[in-house]
C-alpha cells in the first residue's frame, strides 16, 4: 500500500501489533536485521566511490561540450554564441543551470572544471535526495530508500549501458557533471512534490512551485524534461482519491506556468526543438543489445505487474507503460531520439522492486500470511540480491576510474569500462581562447572547445547552426587526398582557422608547407600547427 494512501484500519492494526514480528515473520525479520546494515554499508562505499569520481571527473563523452558551454557563458553571459563554432547562434545548452554555473565561475574566479566538479556534487545530492523523496511517497518501510538507490545504480543488464540521463553506476561516473544528472534528480523531486500536493490538497502556490521546477527540468535537459512530463501525467492519472475540480484547476495553472517559463526563456526558442531532426542517427545505439542491457530489470517488471494487478492506476505502472510506448514508437518509426525516454521505463521498475521487497520484508502487504507467503518473501529478497550482485559485477570496471587497474584485485582488473579519453591541454595551452582550429580528429573535436577554442565543424548535430552541413563538408574536403593546396588555404581563410591539428600521415597541408609552423606535438602522432601565411585566416564568420 502506498505510503500516502494507507487506510486508518491498517494503521490501527499495525499499532495493535506493535510492529513486532511473530513466529511466522521470523524470516523477514531476519532479512531486515541483516539487510539494513548491508544496504547502509554498500551505499556508504558507493558514496565514497562517487565522491572520488567527482574529484577525478573522468572524461569519455560529452564533458567537453558542457565545459565549452561554461566557457562561452562566462566570457559573455548575455550573448555567448554557439558553444562549438565561431557563429552567433542560439543553443539549447544555455539553460538556467549552466548560466548559474557560469555566473558563479565569474564571481569566484574558479576554473571551468572546478565548477563542473561542484556541479557534479550538486547533481549527485539532488539525484540521491530525489530518489529518496519519491520512494517515500510509496513506502515508509525501512530500507526502501537504500534498496531503491542500489536498484537505480545496478539494475540494468549484463552489458554496460552508459548514456546521459541513465543513472547506471558506470553511466553516472561519466556524466555526473552533466546537466542531465541535475535534471533527473530535479525530475524525481517534481514527482514527489506533485504526489504530496495532490494527496495533501496543497494551495495554489504549492502547485505553482512544482510547475516552476518542471519548467527548470525542461530547460536544463530537454530529454529528461520529456521524462518528467510523462511521470507527472502518470502521477495525476494515478492519484487517489481522484482529484476534484479545484485540484485540476491548480494543476492546470502549474502546467500553464511551466509552459510560459519555457517559452519565455531567451537563450533559445524551445518550440524549435519539437520538430528538429538530425539527432536520430546518434541515438540509434539506444536500441541495440536491449536484452543484454536490460535483462536484470525482469524482477522489477514482475514487481510492476504485481502493483498493476492490485491497482490498475498505479503511477509506477502507468509511467513505465507510457515510457515503453514512446520508446517502442521511436524504434519502429526511426525517431531514435525518442529513445531518450528510457529512464521513464527503467526507473519505475527499479523503484517498484525496491518498494515491493521492502514492504514484503516488513510483512504489511495484504494476503502475505502463511508458509507460501514466507517463501515468496524469501524468494523476492534472494532474486533481488542476485540481480544486484550481477549488476554490480557488470559495472565493477568503474573502479578503474579512481584506482589504477594494477592496484585492483586480480578478478576486477579485467572488468570492462568505457575507455577514458586523452587530454588536450597540451594543444589548448597554445591556442588562445576564441580562435578556431581545423581538425577532423574525433576526440579533439569534442575536447578542444572545453578549453576555449572553436573548431571549424561542430562535434555534434546542431539544429540552430544553418551552415552545419557546409562546415562538415569543408572539413572533409580539407583532409581529402585530392584537395589542392589552394583549396585548403581557402578553407582555412573562409572559417578563420588559425590552427590545424592533424595526425601524422593524414592528408592536409604537408609539414614543410610555408603556411604552417609547428606549435606543439601531442600523443598518438597528433601535431598542432599554427597557420602563418599573412593573407590567410584574417578573421572568422561569427557575424555578431
């Protein structure tokens, strides 16, 4: 029974029994005595690990993009321009959260990566407290929150799943400083507040506050905003008692406020994102290897079915069903970006399993008496423990982000984890902020803007960059073997590229070309060249 919805008769029965376990409840009581210290110890170790991750800030993914956003905002908070290329365009990465970070950086003088570490710590705290707040609206059982946190970190599959907005332990280690982590934590708080507002018949200002937080989620990370909207709808449809007209009016006012705030945000037109394409290709991998990536969610799916059989309007079941429909529609229609609603599928299953197991151990579910019920409780605990151990073993490679593999026990040295990227400080130290680099290196395109330089072509699809395709084609032509020297120089001049970063042996201007001067050598055969031809690269095309 939901923590907000328990009947007075049930509370009276609990008071008469004193909460003590009788002979038939000895098994779940034993689980409780053993399980709580184990859960607490596991969470403490994970908290320490994640704190070390925040300090290390491992880099393998979009961290460079988010650092570039802070670089542009701290340089010019009102007109930051495109975060990756030298053009004056809007960007959906300029959100209230990133603006706050940039202003904090300007006020304190902190470097971009120090600010990102603080943002990572804030995101962790918000995510952890968000899970706790949402779970407590369903159960007050001791251990429910701790078990839910473990499920959220570990219950995925036997194949690594690292993606922004998906809070698996490995994924979280790589995305802890991303806006998606902050937004997901805030999303869980929004759901918890909405459930409490409906159950407690809050006044209008309470609903408006929840609507303002929902707008913040939508602006900070639009994909997580879609998850937040799906969850809010599920909470509304599953509310008990059914909201009356007054509550519906307050909910409508909150939705109107959220929409108004989103539409009035000045840094980018939110509505342009609704019909924007170009993101489907990079999201296609979300639909690959799903059985291996999500197989450990089977116990959570069973918990959702049990909840749905007791209550056809259970919010967790409704959220999972809604998320699964959108996810499936994205796969069938080729709109693979819709797959970013995956947290709406996995989070309800993880939380449902934690709540069901915690409540079963406490022995308060209707019909949970007798030998069969005791065996069922024992089986639920055992299956959950096995699934969590399997998930923890699958993601054990995350330890290598904070400890050298040689220092790990032999069984853990071979644990898999996404490889970390090399740093580019050696190149960024020579390139002044705001100058443009020509490169087609995969990692360099994603890393160099973190330190202040621009690149000719953006590393990621950009709905608001009108010449994106032209820039990509220019970069391709520059490194094409049959491109003439005059064409290469013309490309550098057109985009104001004062620097060239390329790997030895790759096509491009040769090392002895008089238009180039070697500036620095890096790892993996990369060399940074300064363009010194007097009539080349006289300026960029930002067009302010």
